[in-house]
């Protein structure tokens, strides 16, 4: 049996991480994901949440459609919160928050699939790592319109603090990240940027992804 994903692999997969559900998209979600993959998205998270979110069969069908696109592109497809759905689809991983089932229990259920955990403090980060997280989602770095129950804005400083505290696992910054903010987020210590609106709220999906990724990769190549 193969083991957990190598952390250096996950680190690269976080570079340009698209998070989305049907509620977030201006255009049809399948088209958005297709364009994002064409632009070089490195990971995709299905996060079907909020007012008007799909449930039941339509939700499942959308998840299947997006998963198929990611599979074709060789990009990991991660499910937000819903371990059952992830197992049913045989998705590549699960992302959970602090209010969801414990990381320990999710790790037990998903085996070697990728496990992402949202962490807002050094303590939450350390616990998530002990419980089996492969990567941490840290934010909101900037103000966001995409999450109703978002924690207080942390600024890039939280990333510096985590790195200074010796937390060296893969970290993706999230919350209000735009093309112009990628460098600041990377410089503070993130391995990648996770975005919703910068990609889903534009008609230029492919171009937006290209720019976000270009800024991330150029920082990594020449810090
Ligand atoms: N978690 C923290 S902020 C956020 C999530 C899911 C929303 C990010 O969306 P956007 O539109 O990129 O600010
Ligand atoms: Mg959650």
C-alpha cells in the first residue's frame, strides 16, 4: 500500500488552489474549473456552501463533473467538510475547519488521502499537524466576501508567526487574495494561495489563474 502524500508534493500542489462551489460562480462551475485548469490551477476544492447551495443529487452530480475535469488534468480534487462524499467519490482529499469533525477522526476515515485543516493560531496549527494534517489553510489573510462566518482578518503576519514558531508543513494562505497580494502572502511564508472570488467572480478565469500562479511561482524562484 502506498503511503501519505510527500509533503514536498503537497507544497507544490498548493501553489494555485481554487476553492469553489456553484454559489460562488458567475459562470457555469464546470466551465470555471475547466478554464482554471487550463490556466494552471494546481489543486481544486469543492466547497458547496452558503445560500442557494446545491444538495442531494444535483450536488453529487456537480461534484462528479468537477472531479472528472480535475482527474483529466491530473490535479487533486479535494472535498470541503464532507467525508462521506469524499469517500463515495474516491476524491483525493478532504479539507476541514476547526468546527468540523476532528482531524484525527477524519485522518482515520480517509486513510492516505490528502487532509487539509484550517488553522488560525499556532496552537491550532500544531494540533492539526499532530492529528495528521498534510497542509494547513491559514486565513483570512485579508477581508473576504466569500465566507459568512470568517474569523477576524489576520493579515500576512500570521504566516510569519507560524513559520517563526517552526511550523514547516505546507501552508496555503486564504481570504481576499488577489493578483496584487500574492507576493506579500508568499513572502510571509505561504507555499500557495487559495482563492475563491479572484477566480470565480471574473469572466477572465484562465487569465486570472495564470497571473496568480505566475506571481506565486516567480516569488518561489526568486524570493
Ligand atoms: N476560509 C477563510 S477565508 C475564505 C475561506 C473559505 C474565503 C476565501 O474566499 P475569497 O473570495 O478568495 O476571499
Ligand atoms: Mg468546514
